[in-house]
């Protein structure tokens, strides 16, 4: 296909959610998957080289155009919105679900030590977690897991990109060292 890269660029731009390579290939039936993949990689490189206001990212199992993080202040001014935030309880609950999924409410509560009904409901409403099924035990409790939107919001290709506990510990140690230096 002569204008394969332009067509792929248009498809990704027009898609409301990250567009999977398989979906692009299904639309471009006559184009080999290797050519589609090569075109996507070229687009990623071109946008990175240009350092324009947008870039092409591999997010949540697909590809999506995103605004550069360093330009978020300007985009927020345009949209007139404040960044949506999560309460500490919701963030803790989300972290537990993300790292321990699939997980039931009682397991989350055991880790947090408090009732998590409200944070779970809020996370479900925000589409950051979803019900993935029911556990085959008495009472058949609901099992929770994260969504593709979770990956999009946190700019992750997949769950394997979540930081490890070791990385958290190192970051915490660096932050403490900076704070100690600032206070002296």
C-alpha cells in the first residue's frame, strides 16, 4: 500500500481508545503485519524526532497519540479542567488491586485493614477497575482487576511496567535523602 503510514496515522488519530496492532492489520487486510508494525515504528520515531506537542505511544495494548507531559499546563488551560485526583484511600485500594489482581474485596480489606466499599465503588465508577468474575468459594465474592483505562491513565503498555517494590524502596530512599539535604 502506497500511503500505508498515512492511513495508519489517521486510524490511530481517529480512534477513541488505543488502537491495537491486530485491529490495524484487520482494517488493512492487504498489508502484511510486518509492514504495519514497521510503519507504526517509523511514526513513533518521526514524532519523537520532531519533538512536537504530541507523540505516538504504545499504551494499554495499542497505540495512541498523546500530548507531551511537559505541555500539560497549556492543555489544562485550554480545557479549563483540573486534574482528576484520587483520595489516598482510593489510591491505596487501586495499588492493591493492580499488584494483587485478581483479588476479592475481603483480601483488599485484609491488606488495608479497613472497609473498602467506597473506594472500590469510586474506582469502578471511574472505570479504573472492573469486575472480572466471581471466586468459586462459598458466597461467590466478586473478583476485581484493573482496566485498559487504568493502563491509559498511568501511561503503561501493560501491567508488567508497574514499578517493583524494590524500585519503590529506592525511590523512597532517594526522596528521603533529598528531604534530609533540604532540611539541613
